C-alpha cells in the first residue's frame, strides 16, 4: 500500500510541476496538496506549493510551506532562499537576512537565483529606468 501511495504522489507531483510551468497555479496547489496528503514527508511538494502560493500573493501560506520543507530537509537552501524573499516581502528584514545567510552557507542553487533574477528582469529594469529619470 505504501508503494502505491508513493507512486500516486509522484504522479500528482509531476502534474503539479507541469501545471506550475503552464501558469495553472490553482491546479498546481491542488496537486501538491494531494502529494502532501499521500506523503507528508515530501519536502519538495511543500516547497513547490510554497512557490505557487507566493505566485498567488499568499505570502504567509508560502512561508508556512517553505518552513515545513525546511523542517523536513534542514539543508534545503532553495527553501531558505525563497522564504527569505517572502519575509522581505512582508517587511521582516531580519528574518529575511537570517534565511539568506543560511541559504548562502548551505549553497543556494545558482539556477534558482538566476531564474529568479531573469523572471524579475523587466521589473528591475523599469525600476532602474525610473531612478535614472530622477
């Protein structure tokens, strides 16, 4: 029975990733929630659901999921990194700094940081453009 649950959890996880990539955030959250029901120790499912919640602007739910992922996998640098950004979004600068430091010490996945930078490039460029107009 346990093997069947893990197989089903893996299918929901894969479908959640696909939904996330297509921008189908609600479906992704539903799929990751199913994964967690089937395997409550699946750290990556909490992390991915946290990303989806953050995309929806549900920052506190994202933080809760990143935190659970970290509880399950204490060296989850990407979860620390994303939680740091979420804390910063809420104005919790000290918590953000602590998480970023941990992520750096563990060895944040450079691809995560690069992808985030590229996703925010337009917004950053517009901000820089506004600064130069001053």
